C-alpha cells in the first residue's frame, strides 16, 4: 500500500497503489494544490489502513457564481485585446457598461440575469431618469442600442467561455 504526492508538469498529483490497484489523480497547482494533495494523501492512507476501499471521490470545490460586475470588468479588459475594435466604439461600450449596466445589474449573480431582468432594465432606461447625463430624461434609443450591443458581446463571450471549459481529473 502506498499513497504518494508528486509534482508533474507544474501540478500536484496523488499516486495510490493498493492491493494491486493503481490510481492517479491530479489535485491542483501551486501551494494550495500541494496542501490539498498532502491532506488528501493523509486521508486516503488512513482509510486504506483501516481496510477501506480504494474509491477516490473527488471533492468538488464550492461552485462560486460570478457577479455581473465581475464578468463585465473582465470583459472590458479582455474584449479589446481579442477583437479589432475602434477606440470610439470601445469608449462607448466602456461608458455604457460602467455608467449603466454595472450600477443596475452589477450586484446580481450572472446566472440570476433573465430576459425579464433585461426588459426591466430597458424599461427603466427608457423612462424619466434613465439618462445619467441629462437628469430626468430617458436614455436615447441610440445609446441604449449601443449599450445593449456591448452587453450582447459580453454575454456571448461568457457563454463561449462556459461551454469551452473542460474538467481535468
């Protein structure tokens, strides 16, 4: 019987050899990965010493859902680097995102934003007080269209990122 912690390719791994069965599991990178691997190795060695089975249950980290503000800030940083975009367009996107979208939706979990949430946002922006620059006036349709285009790009980027993630076990 043996449970070993090793570093390979910058990641920490558990290697378990018990009664002719061998298993390997990637735990993580860096200091946290090493700590997690050492803790898991101790637990597995204790379970095997007690006669327990060689079943590796992967503990999933708690699922943390990003807020709209976090996703928007990341998008504002990455989108211009990945796409050919004119400086004036970027300024419009940035302005609308920071002055309208983040104040209205920033506190919400990204998964909590529904079509109804967006419709309510549009309704509020088209009503009196929707404009920040012109107090008591609605936001112009042109500004709203530009801003919602930015939000669409933001949502598409987030959706592509979500669908392209793969689990490495």
